[in-house]
């Protein structure tokens, strides 16, 4: 009789995430996750078709929480500066949390093929909450400005720049 493990999918995600964050992307394998969770390798493949899907799943789960904080930081009576600071801060925190994935050469080669599609999706998710702020200013087309800001924040969050270093330039757009 097969053993039934409560919340197995959540346990698999949590273990894979723990291994990636503590040991690095390359060190985490389907086999190591299965062993740590006390299941067979095939059981993991019942939930995730590959290591990359497993990693993408827990990263997406986390990204949704970061995205919620971005949306909250851009809502209501947020000023352009407070909204941009919030977006930049959340992007930098996400980048730092997953540095083990973003800096790993084998991860880079695996995810490179989907970069263009995922990058546009990510930029759109960042631009959406910024659009309200952009609609309040009349200098530039609001959709263009929201996309431009999202791309700028996304790009610069991958650098070592502080928000203060880019803030003056960004605020000139408002």
C-alpha cells in the first residue's frame, strides 16, 4: 500500500527552496529533494516535470508575494517617489534572495531560452501598478511611461545601484 504524505507538494517545494538557498542551484537535484522528503524520485516527477519546473514553481510562489507588496506600495495616495522606492526595493530583495539561481551558470543556460517571454511578462507585472501614477502626469503617454519605468527599475535592480542613485533621474519624468 502506498504511503500517503500530507501536503507533499508543499513539502517538495519547501525542501527544494531550502536546498537552493542554502546549497545553490547546481547542488539541488530531484534526487536530493526526494530523499530529503522520504519519497521516490518518480513521486517528485508526478508533481514537477523537471528540476527547472520545481525551481520556477517556488520562485513564482515567492514572486507573487513580492508583487502584492509592489501593488500595495503603488496604491492609494502613493507618491511617485514612494511607489518607485517600493518597486525598486522589492525587486532588489527578490534578486538578493535568489542570487544563488541568478548567478549560477547552469541555471542561466537553462532559463536563457525563455528569457524574452518571461522578461516581458515580468515588466508588464511591474508596469501595471505604476500605470495609475503615470496617468496622473501629462508629459508622456502613460502606458509608455509605466513600461519605461518598469524596465528601468528592473534593469537597475540587477546592478549595485542604490535607489538614491537613480531616484533623481526617475522623478524628472513626473
